[in-house]
C-alpha cells in the first residue's frame, strides 16, 4: 500500500529526475589524438559539466573516424561517442546537448579543424565557427549551429 509519505517521496523524486540536465550520468567516450592537449582540455570541460568521460587514444585515426561515419573533410583531432551519436572535434556543449535532447536523425556533429576559441581551444563564447550535422537527414553535411552568433540555431 502506498502511503501519503511514499507518494510524496516518489513524486518529488520524479520531479527531480525530469529536471536533471541531459548530461547528468551520460557516458561519453573520447578518442583523442596521441599527445594532444586540447583533446584532454575538451574532455575536462565535459567532466566539469557532469558527463562520465573516458578517454582513449586513437591508433588509426582515419580508419576509426571512417568506421563511425565521419566524413574525412569534417575531421578534427578527437572523436566523441555519446548516447548513440558521434561528435567530431571541438563541438560546443550547447549544440551537443541539443542533439542529445532532441534526438535528430543524424549521425552526429562536427567542428572541422581546431577553431580558436572553441571548447578546449580557448573557450571564447564569442568565437565564430560553424557546427556541421552529418549523416542521416543531414547527408554529407549541413550547418546545425553557428557558434558566436546571437541566434546560433538559426541556420
């Protein structure tokens, strides 16, 4: 039998669970370039946001990225796997978290190269660069997010 006390406790627990951000408890596996400090800087930022991060070094970057469906023209220094998606390079957390929350029909997001000011590369919120969605409905790549703009999701 559920008492008023049990009901109140269960209700409060349900409310707290639904209020938690997407990242809470989300495992994230980072494949980093050997000796690359910015890969580890990005992973540290993810940990600070509450992700459960593991890091492994890439042994054959081209093959490992291709196996995950990342177009080589969108490649960067590290690859992240989280909740069925692939994130390539210095993807801003606002874009990554939108994908994890909204679950679009894409393989993932990429920030080609290593733009200055991106997460792990200086962390400047005013840095401007495009975040590209790829795979699924995004096909070979479409702009998903414009970092450093007033309306980053208006593409």
